[in-house]
């Protein structure tokens, strides 16, 4: 099976960077570990976007899924399209649900 194209919304990219810097400020090397877990999750999503569970709490239509980052309270929220995957958010698990919904794009955009 061919890998999917993964697009990362600029808001999600900013959230990942903020988390990396925040964890690195807490303890040297912790931000690097977060970055590694995030990169691994992106690679898994790229190889098999249906691997992770659908997001049940969303009121939105479409195939929106979530990947939990091991050992960190973060979710990678993404929307699966026919020919690409859009990373919508790198969200702390206790953050308000669906805050990222305005980041969704029409397929083909």
C-alpha cells in the first residue's frame, strides 16, 4: 500500500512546537522525547491512516481520528481524506474538544 500525503495545519505545527519547547523547559531531553513520539505518530498515520480510532466526541461529519502520543497527555487529531491526511491539531487531552474544527479544509484544497 502506498503512503498517504500528510499535511500539517500551521496551527497544529505551532501546538507541537509549543509542547516541545514547554517540555524541554521542564527537563532537558523531554521536549526531544515529545518530538520523537510526535514524529513516530505522523509516520504511523502516513502508513496507515485508519490505524487509530475515530474521534467519538466530535459533532462534525467526516472521518476524523485521533492518535494518542505515548507517555504524553496529547492527541494528534487528523482528518482522513481519499488522497491525503490533514493534521488538524496537536491537542492536550484536557483541552476543549473540537476547538480545532475551523482548521478543517475541503478535500482538494
